[in-house]
């Protein structure tokens, strides 16, 4: 009778639980508005990574569940989305599509946690690269999984200065935080690496408003620049490259976002042999440990994997939770900071002092794909163009791009 009673209690307890416990994560990126396609691609990458982690046991046996709340790409709407998330009891949020939104969310999360120390929220920033987020505006609850602007410019210039034929560089950037920081970093870093290189132009143009870059292309041509460095993305990059092609300017164009956001689709052959990009991953890298995942992702969603940093982010989240044997956000945060992790592309570290990830990057050049007469190692195309992809020029280790931080971290 005693055994029957114990068995009955166990069965009752089993049926009182949900089918499986879940750890909900709220995505607050904009999935409507002008950059909806970007937010949707990020959503699909998160879903694919949740499936990947859940297939391996999840977080301490609990499955990850994605809850997407449309932040509409604006700080105010994203703050409203954050409130909805915490009202639903969600204690891990992620976002990265806009550094302005990232700054607002980081501040909101910190303030919320001060008011609610017993139920804090963890913020995982996958793509917002404004320098200040891990410097003057750093906080314990914010972790960034993409190199910041200064780090990317450090990596770009470390390769640019190796070309002895480059004696002059023209800077052209969108006139907002990212572009301003890219310009400032280039003007500071290039002379420190090679004093003989001159900055022969430094344009900041309206963000997303220029429909014809021919006047800028004419200025660049007249300057005699040997290379161009730009943080532009989207149409501002595509239209710039087209204008340069039309003006017969065939110098190297060093970019941060040349392999995504529609740029390869719009640029295609116009960028072959000239367009370069600094990225955290490339489907054509050697010994790619993400190849199977990337191929399955493309097969399922019909788009290529671009936000590889989201893969690293979720892998590190799972590793931190499982290592600490806890899914509590505060415990995970302490496990994440200082974590050294073997990412698919090499050694990665979440720097303890500012919660900025340090990891390898790759400089690549747009080429025709192997199937289209290009180099044999350009196996995969970009954005389904079928004609162009990126050939890896070099791998830049984290030690090369690491920059000091001014963060004064305050821990709970």
C-alpha cells in the first residue's frame, strides 16, 4: 500500500508539470518597418539555433522558446516591447538591429533590474556595434556578441596597411553614430599604423536619403584615392558602389557590411575584385564548422546564414547555463563574463571588464563563384545571386582587433 501511495503521488506530480519546462527568450528586433527583412532574418537564425540547442538537451534540460515582440526598429517601440516581455515573465531578451535601440534597451534593462533585484533580466546584444555600449554606457546585464566599430576598423586597417600600393584613403560614411564612429576610428588608427598614408577625403552623408552618389564618386575620383573605407550598408552601399563603377573608379572598397543587407544582390559583378568586407564569418572559410548548420538553415528558410554571431551567442548562452547548472539570468551573467569559448571560427572570449566579445574576423573580397568561372574556393554564393561570393583573403585573430575599454563595470 505504501508503494502504491508513493507511485500515485509521483504520477500526480508528473501530470501537474507542463509537457516540458521552457526558457523563454524575447526577440525585440523590428520585424516591421524599413528594416523588417533584417529583423526577420535574425528571427529565423534564432529559431534555427534554438532548435539546434534543444536537440542537444536545451538549457539544463529545459527547452528554449522564442517569443518575438516587434520593436519596429525604434527606441520607444522597443521599450514598449521590453515592457511586454517582462510583463509576460520573460527574463532573457535579445536585440541588435540598431545601436540606438540597443542603447535604450541596455539602459532600460539596467534600471529595471535595480528596481527588481529578485527577478533581473539579461540582455544579449547580437549586432548593435556602437562603441559606447561597452565603454561609457556599459552595464553588467548587457553582453555584446559582435565586435564594436573600433574593433572592426582595427581589423580592416590591419590588412589595408599591408598593401604598400595604398598611399591614400577616402572615407565615406552615413551621418549617424556608426558612420561617425567608423570615420573617427579610421582617422585615428590608419596614421598610427602607417604615417605615410593620407586621408584625402572624409564625407558624412545623410543616412538613407541619397539616391544618386555620382557627385561623391566624382569627388573620390578627383582625390586620387588608392582605397575607400566605408561603414555604409544597404542602399547607401549599393548605390555608392554603382556610382563608383559608373565613374570608372576601380580601387579597393573596404567595408563592414559589404556581404549582407542586400548589398551583394544589388552590387553583383560591380563589386568583383574591388569590394572587400570584414566579417565574423564567411561560408567559404576553410574547415568551416558551421557549414552543415548553414546549409540546413538555407534549405529550411530559403536564405543564407548571415548573422553568424547569433549562432555564437546562443551557443555561449547554453554553455554558460549548463556550466553553472542554472537558468537564472544573474547566474548565467556571472558565468558568461570572462568565458573562454571554442566558437566555430576559433577562440572566443567574453571580456569580463566590459562584456564585449573578442573573436576572430575575416577579410574577404567579392569574386565570381567557382561555378561562374571564379576561384575554386568560392564554393558558396551570396544572397542567392548565383554569380558572386566572397573569397577569404585573411583571418584576423582577436588579439589584432582588441581595443581598450573605458567601462567601469558595477556588479550586483
